[in-house]
C-alpha cells in the first residue's frame, strides 16, 4: 500500500510511534492549502514562510508531548494553529512596528493616520467571534454570569439580583466560568498572547 494513500489519522499515529517519514507525508499533503491560507492573511512570502514553519514546530511539539486528540481531524487542527499564529503575528506587529532597514528615511514609516488597519479590524472581529463561540461551551449558569458581567457590564450585585442567587454564588459562577473558559481554550489549542 502506498503511504500517500494512508489516512491522516494513521500517519499521525505512526509519527507519534516514531516514524519521522509520516510527518513528511502529512506536510507534503497539506502544505499548499496551509501555505495559501497563511499567505491570504499576511500577503507576504517571508512572513508566510515563518508562520508556516512556526505552525509545524507547534504541531511537532504537541504531537511529541502526546497532547493531540483531534481524532482524524488533522488538517482543521493545523489550520487552527496557523490561524492563531497569524493573529499573534498581527498582534505583535500592532504593538511593535517593523521598520525596513534601508538608508532613506520615510516619515510615513513612523506615523500612523490613527485609523485601525483592515487586518487589525478583521482579526479583532474574528477574535470576538471565537471568544463568543467558546463561551457557548460553558455550562448555562456560568455562561449567564459571564455574559452579564463582560458583555452587559453588570455589577455582581445586579447579577445576583437578576439570577436570584447570592453575590457569593454569582462570584463563584464567574470564577468557574473563567476556569472552564481556560480549559476550553486549551482544548481548542488557542494561543492567547498576554
């Protein structure tokens, strides 16, 4: 049987069991799709190469630590890692502007027109959508408190009155909501930079 016809899940298992060649097949099989996805977001070949390499470094580390549990959904998992690394790239570059090393000085390299870039707006919007989707995975009582506190900006006293529980119960539900949200973020391999 040709290795090229083997399912992703089998190749992943073989790689975890020590067959380095299985990872090469996975990379070859999915390189174009992942590379194109990254390039469509960053529109720069060098950055695309860096993000692509970082994606597979993270894939390798996760597989080697035995933390992979996507059950046959290798490509969507890798795409999610690439997506998160693209977001990290834009976050870093928003905070730390990159200057070309050239002899001529261009004032437009150091000043901003004060408007958010389209990429930044798209990423922020995507991040908000991702967080809302993750919040949906919380137990109902925790989700309710989190939504009231974060999105509706209600005080814990107001939340306690609205949900007919004590303030301590409302605080406890918020605490567990945040703990469980962290578990959901880890489960989906989402990287949040601090």
